[in-house]
């Protein structure tokens, strides 16, 4: 029984997958935030260009 508990505690194979999932989630949040900021700035720029053409 002690051997089973020791193997369970020492097993880290699932931890790596969880870490990769957390890293992927963090990267996607940063990308979404950056694209939202760029999209807002582009919308403002195109609106001013459109107003200038009218």
C-alpha cells in the first residue's frame, strides 16, 4: 500500500499536460487583448479616414 501511495505522489505526467494547458491559455488571453487593442485603434483610424473622404 505504501508503494502505491509513493508511486502516486511521484507521478508527474499529468502535471506537465496541465502546465502546457495553462501556458496555452495565458498566451491566448494575451493575444486576444493585443488584437482587441489593435482593432480599436484601427477602427478609429478608418473612421477618421472615412470622415476625411466625405
